[in-house]
């Protein structure tokens, strides 16, 4: 593949922004965003399992309480960090119900996305019926590069099926399907189009999203675009929040106090670089989170496996160094 999907969305988003007009802004009805304030920090939560791989409701209750204590404004349940494709529809309903029962004052965004429309709608309605604040919906995955027309019709069917605010999930490196400004324009008649999560990491593409749809909440999914998000009054959904919840929250605290965010942001990025073993892998994030909480271990779901003994030692050493720096 000559052009990466991250490169492609940057070029595609800029081209689409030009098509929207000289200002690059799309007129929208007053949107329902799912939160009173846009510039919030959501943790892209892991889904804790016991050693046998079964979802652990008790551990999830503790995890949610920990995120709240450490300063998160909200959580995304059953996103990428939550290993959503590894759970059945029935399990995903239980996970959502558990999150809503123990939300601890957090804004809860649920991921109902599946590779087929009926299950996506079923899970979206279930989340709506159980009081979720909003949805984060990945494009249907498996067939690469679905046409914009097909994605438009897919999402329109979902928008017609529920009234809860819907965010589109742009993670082309995983889904192999891009959320484009053309697609957002095609869906702009729906007042419950709330925004996106952009996990591509592409700075130009994210800027085009934020400038093209300023009325929506075009959340960044990477801390590399946090400065841009703040500059446009947007929020963030961060997998970093599983292990570095307080460090992420500190960046938002500085922003809200109108202080220089650079010291807090650099501390977060230094911590992220220092724990190279975490990467974006839910298994490693679960191990790091269990160490931070000081509780029993939480486990991944097959086909993911626990970090190796060496990886665990490396993660623990790095987190111990962070404690010494605090």
C-alpha cells in the first residue's frame, strides 16, 4: 500500500473541507452532543475479565470508581481498548448495564458497533434504553474501503433507529474504513449527530474535522492532537487514561484554569514514552491499570493474552519510576 490510511484521511479531509465552501464549515441544526460541555476527558476504558476470560462486573465497578477518583469526566465503554469485538451481543449488553449501574457520575459513551447493521442497532437501542449519554459507532468492518454511499445509508439507518447522540469513530488503521467530511456532511441533517473520535493521529486531518464542523464535538483520540482540540474547544477520548488517568485529567484541569497546559501535557507524554510496553494493547493496559489501582489483576479476552513476565517487569519498573517522579 503506497499511501497509508492516515495519510489518505489527511488529504481526503482537507479536500472535503474545501468542498464545504470557503470557510470550510458545514451549517448544522443545533446538535445534541451528549454532554453539557464539549471539552471533557473521556477514558477509553478497558473491559476487565477474570483469569478464565469472563467479564468481571465487580472489577468493572472498581475501575469506573477509580477513573472518577483520578479525575476523568467520562468513559467510553466497549471501544477498542474495551475489546468490543471479543464479546457476544449478550455480554456487551451486560457490560453496558454494569457501566450504567456503576457510572459514578461519569459521562458514559457506549460503543455498539458491529460488522452488521442489525446488531449495531440492537446494541444502540439497548444502550439508549439503559441511559447511556451517547454512542461511539465504528464503521462496519471486514470489507475494506466501503463506499461513502454505503456508509451513509448504514449510518442513516442507525440515526433513524435511535435518538441518543451518536459519534462516529474514525480509526482507519483498525477498521479499514474512514470517516470523511463528506460522510459527516451527508449526516448533518440529524440533530443527534454529536461528533467523532479521531484516532488516526493525523494532525492535518484532525484540523480539517475540527474546522469543518465547529458545532460538533470533534474529539481527538490521541494526545498528539490535544493542543488542536483545546484550540477548537473540543474534547478527547484517550486510551492513555487507563493507566495515566490523573496525568490526562491534569492537562484538562490546567486548560480549564486557563493555565499553560504544556507542563502537564509534557508530563503525560513523558509517562507514555516511558512505558513503551503498554503500546495500545488492552492486555498491557489492563496490567498497568491493575498495578496503579493496587488491586487484583484483571485479564484480557482471547485471542489477546497476558503480557509476558519480561513485559510485566518492564511495565512495573517504568510505573515505579513514575511514582518516584511524582
